[in-house]
C-alpha cells in the first residue's frame, strides 16, 4: 500500500493533468483554437507527462542504486 504522501502526489499530478485537459477543451469549444491545434496540444501534454514521469522514475531508480 502506498504511503499517504505518495497518494497525495499522484492525486495532484492527476488533477493538474485533468485541469490542463479541461483548459484545452474549453479553448476548443470556444473556437479559440482549431481542432487540429487542440489535438496537438493534447498529444504534447500527454507526451510531457509521460516523458517527465519516466525521467523521475529513472532518477529515483538511480538514487536507490547508490
């Protein structure tokens, strides 16, 4: 079972992701950005979260090796 601090961190990350997706959808609905641009923003956001997640995981793994 994960510690409480870990659960809070995961909840914060998930909330920020959902919030940013909500902002992108809001921009799309109000015709501020086109559909293609909104999809590009969503893919880029997803890529950033995955990329930084891998980076943090590798950093923590290397820290445990030392």
